[in-house]
C-alpha cells in the first residue's frame, strides 16, 4: 500500500477530514492556513488564508458549500468552500478549540478555551445559508459558560451535534463527556469514559456509535442511544485519534510518544504507525508505518477505500487500500443450538485463510 504524500503544511498537522461525499480532504495545521485537496489523487485545490494562529479544528457542511474553522487567534471563520472567500469572522473570548455544523447546515457550534478572566464557553451561531451573510449577528444565539470544577478551569476538546440536533456532545480534558440542550443550554448528562484527557471523538456516519481517543492509552467504543460502553482498544501509547470504518468491522488508531520526546528517539521506537483493530474482537491485526512523529489526526473516506493520517512531522499521508484488504473477509464462527461451535473442515479452512489474510496485512511503507 503506497501512500500519496501531501506536502502543503509547514508545521504539525492538527486535523484531517473528508467531506460527506469523500471526494475532498480538508486539512489544518499550526501554520495558520487550512487547505483542501482532491482525495482521488492528492492534488491541492486551494487554501483558506486569514487566520493568525493555529487552526485547531474545521468542519465542512453537508453539501460542501461552506467551511467553518476554529483557531487559536480567538476567532472562528466561515468560508466559501469553492472560492476560498471568508464570509464572516466570529470573535471569541479565548482560543477556539473546536467547531461543528448542525444538521441542516444553518447553524454551527464552537468551543473556546478559558482566557484571562473568562471561562471556557460553548457558543451556538445562526448562519442560515439562504440569508445575506451581512445580516448574521456578530454574537452567538446561545452561550454556555463552563464553570470551574474544584477550583480548576475545565477545557473542552471536541464538540459534535447529535442526530436531529437533539443535543450538543462535548468532550473534556478531565476525561468526561457532557450533553447539553442546544436550545436552553441545560446540561443533560455527564459521564467519565476515561481517566485522562479525551483527545478526539469520532462518530460513524449514522451517528449510532462513537469512539473516544484518550491519553490513558485506550480508545473506547460507545452506543450513542444509551451511552453504553461496548468495546475497549488498549495500546501502549497515548491515542490521539481513532476512526470507525464504514465498510468493515475495523477501527483505525493513531498516536505515539509525546511530541516533546520525539527528537530523542527513532521513528521505530516512537511507534508512529496507524494501528488496525477488529471492531468486535478488539484484536490488533495490522499496522501501517511511515510518519516520523506522533499521528495527531486520522479520517477514513466514507467509501472505505482510503484513509488519511496527519502527524507532528507536518506530512499528510493519503493511503489507498490494497485489493487484498478490500477483499478480506472477517471470519465469523458458527454456533449450534446448544451453544457449542459446529464448524466443519471446510469452514475451518476458510477461517484459517481469513486469519492469514488479517495477519498478512501488516504493511510497511
């Protein structure tokens, strides 16, 4: 599996995201300039110039017409995807850590870090696509202040709208997840899936499952409806991002040694590879190497044919899966009525072949 190297950023990558159709890839880094690429061949189509700080997050609307970016310069910007024009700038009290479109793409939400006397905040902005952008209000329709916990300020790390905009799903650096009412701002629920910071959260397309990536060396899979814990994927390093495949029962994990220690180790020791886990069995069956720094961001194309990874080394690697991976079948044991396995010799052979296929998928660039 040979990657396409996307060389357009000068500093470490913070986020990579495919659009809904999977034909475009949006990326951002600490060099202040988000970029858009054609996912088919890695061609760079353009940049969005205007931020003066690290771009921590971005989100493209459902029909790839508008892009919202969140930056450390304390602004969120609304862009025209096709022309690269900045439609509006929304000023916040502190660095903006995340941004997400609501269903319908007529409003978006942001999370901002505490700054000076201001606590962290969740903000919801109304930006109807059919209205003149000059009529958009400068301030948010709803603002939720996140108070201190035990005298310490809390930092939000990710924000997502749940289906039908029923709730705002927010992760925090203390390992907690909270749900908020997007109309009243009331806190609906809180639970603690991790003991340390949640670096990233990813949902499947239907938003029935989500996976959290944490500094506690684990990624955890949950059911969205009842917030029930389903699976845990254990590693020997911090997990910076994890994504759920739309076409296979697989999970992709990325992470690595802390960035401050990277210069003292080789790529092999730092373990900067993408790791493949089986969604159901929680078993690691393959890795893809290539980066020379911790992987900060991952995303998989909705069509399941490729995935993108962005790392501390400033490179984005667009990997198209080999035919052997696309054709690989996951073995499923058959059970008799009394609960005992009843697999004939032919099924044994097929299961062994499936295991060999999984074991053989340990790619090295």
